[in-house]
């Protein structure tokens, strides 16, 4: 069973499977005491991560051809291999949990999931293993958690491939890239700067404060009176001549 979260940048998959599956793939055998060696169980579970990447495909389709996504194992959560010790009958009772990420170049319009786990392996001569994979897939459009509608459930039998379609808002929470850029520019540009209209940022002329305006009028009157006195003095002097 697996839970996948599809966002604009990646697919994050948490896959839980019985320890029996890594043991089958590794062809691991019990020891002389009919128990598995804990270190060998852990090694088989770790090696199963790359096997999943090679047999569980996420394929992107943007209308220009199909491309398989590259993934990597983020973590492996192991069960307790020693208490109690594991024999063949208890393999199916212990789960290994794999956390895997697949990078996306952008919000996917179409994805195809293909399951080939245990493909080509037989439980007996001529009798292949039949592994059913159940996936729950949610869409993360912006904030925390799955918010792209009701999660979808897929059941895949061996060799199955199933398509998924996604629609995405223009930007998370309705915010456009232009809005983000404008907001960032407004935060970075000091309030006392303004554009000259020629692509150059020039200092904005400061406006006179209320204190400055309070003495501008008396000063203007004084300058006017001084001008009048000087003019009268000049005319009187001219008249004497």
C-alpha cells in the first residue's frame, strides 16, 4: 500500500510493504536454525529501495511524448528484526516503509503509474507471484497538506499502468508570479526613491513639512517689504539728481 502526494515540484511517495517482498527479491534463505539473520534482513530491505525505483514507474506526459521520472529513496523505516526473531512464517507480519521522491520539472498535466514489482519472479516453477498494489494519490496545490480535491485511489495488478490527470491554479493561493515580483520590488525599494520614467531610480524631492510651511509666509512678506523700501530709496535718490 502507498500514499502519494503530487505537488508542482515533486511526487512524494510513502510505500509500505511486507518484509516478505524484499526477501523474495533478494532470494534470502533462513539459517541453520530456521531464522533469518537480522543483518541480512536489513541489508535486503535497504537494497529493495533501488529495486522499487526500477519496477514502479511514474511517467510524465505533457502532450510532447512520455518521459519516466527519476526518483530517489529518502528514507527506509525498518521493523525490529530481532525481537522476536524472524522466520518464514512471520515475514508477512512485518512491514518496511519506504519514502521516495520523484522530481518534476513543473506542474504535471498527466501522469501514468506502472507497476512491475515482482515481475518475472516465481513462487513455484511456472507460477508467478501476484502482487496487487494499492495507491492513494492526493494533489498539493499550494499550502500545507493535500488541497487539490478528494484523493484518488488506484488498484494496480502486475503489469498495470493507469493514467492520472491534474489541473493547477495559476499560482498558489491565486497569487501570480508578476504580483510576487511587484511585491518583492516594493519591499526592496525605499520609500524616498521614485522612478524617473527612463528606467532610472532617482531620489524623490522631499515635501516641506508643516513646521517649514509655518515660517515661509512671514519670510515672503519680509522679502517683499525690503524690496519696496529699496525701490523707494533708489527713486528718491534719482529724483535728487
